[in-house]
C-alpha cells in the first residue's frame, strides 16, 4: 500500500485503529526489507553457526593456489617487460631515423635557399622551400612523441616493480602458513606409529546415532587394550 492510498483512507474516515494497524504493518514490512539487505562491511558471522571449510582437494588447497599465483605473476611480468623493452627499442630507432631525415631536410633547405636567391622569379623553388620547413617541424614533432613514448616505457617498468613486491608479500604469507602447518603437525604428533594404535569405536553410548556401540562392543574394546 502506497502513502497516497493510506492518506486517502484516512481522509475518508477510516477508523484510527485500522489506520494504526496499517502503519504498524507498513513499518514491519519496512524493517523486514531492511533486514534482508545486510551491510557486508558490518556483517559478523554467528559464533554458533557452522561455516564448513572446503574439502582439501587439489582445487581448494590454498598454498597450491598461492604458488600458482606467484609463478604465473612472475611469468606474465617477464612477458610484459619484454614487450615494454621491444617498444623502447622501436622508439629509440624512430629517434635515430628522425635525426637522419632532419639532417637531409636541412641540406635540402640550404640548397633551396640558394636557388631562391639565384632565381627569385621561379616560384616553385620558394614553394619547395616552405614545404621543406613544414616537414622539418613535423619531424621535430615525431621526435618529441618518440621521446615521450620512451619516457612512458621507463615509467611503466617502474610501476611493474610493484608486481614483484606483491609477489614477495604472497611468498611471505606462504612461508608463514607453511610454518604454522609444520608447527601444528609437530604439536599434535604422537609418540607411536598411528598404524599401531588401537581401533576405537565410531559411535559409543551417549552419541545420537543408530549405530552406537553396544556393551559387548565396549567390553571387546577394553579387552583389546589389555592384549596390547
């Protein structure tokens, strides 16, 4: 029910009790909708709620996944560096070639100046001279763009260094996880071989299960301890 419909009912003399019930119902609906949209930043899991971890299969092993991340990151980073280096090499070649072209145009300009001075009535020499000067400006622009590309390549290499730092951080996390795993294994390590341990009943009296151990099973288990 919209606010306009509610106002219309109140204006037509709907009993106040009914109006109060409608308002309360609308408030409850609003609270229910609000409860459905939980802010993930403030969400806290309940202590008594089960959060089962994923099974320890190959695709869920955390250290394996982190090892894959560090290995793939290093490979891809090397490939990116190779591409950036190729771009830098091409840019350097453009700079050298532009210098050769500029030297040639400079020679052509000097020759055209002599021709214009010697034959001032021939307009073709003057037009060629102006065209040569414009091409020289274009060559300077190309050279400046090449220098900018070279600078951008150097900056990209510096930025990619952060990828190596991230890889080192992940490797440190892996080392801490492995150290904790070895510590826990050592902490819960037994004195004897696990294969020589006495088998225990899967279910005993007090367990909520249909296949609980009977008194005879328990006596047999105690007797096995004496045999050991």
